[in-house]
């Protein structure tokens, strides 16, 4: 079981998707540029391509885990992880109900 201390180590923040590109080596993945309230956007690799069109993702507010160790996924670096739940037709992104500043911590 995870403790509250374990949970508090995870930095979940509000973010906004700025750019979306098809992953060059995987038909289920997108390469996203997301603003998490830092000077530079972060790159994320996400398996949501079958559930979302690129056009509907740009500008969308999401929740991102930003303190994961970077991982290379099929040749592209991912600097965090977006949060989604499994729906009947694939992943459904978790989004803030109201607009909050980018980088706001989930508590």
C-alpha cells in the first residue's frame, strides 16, 4: 500500500497542450508539447492517438505528472506523463473542471 508520504512525492500539475504531432515510429502515440508553467514546454509521448484527433487536443487543459524520470519511448523522449482513465472507447484525459494557472499543483 502507498502511504500519504508516497502520494505527496508525485507532482501532478495543470498543463495545456500547445502542439501535437504523430509519433514517427508508432501509430498509437502522439508527441505533445505541453506548458506546465515553466519557461520551456515539456515533451510528452502519449498513447491517445486512437481516441483523440490532433485538432481537438491543441489548447486542451490536462493534468500531468511532471517529476517522473524522463523516458525514451520508441525513440522520442517523454518528460512526464499525462493522466487519463480507461473509457469504453479508449483513454479519456483528466482535465480541470475550471481554469487554473498552468503549473497549479493537484492536491
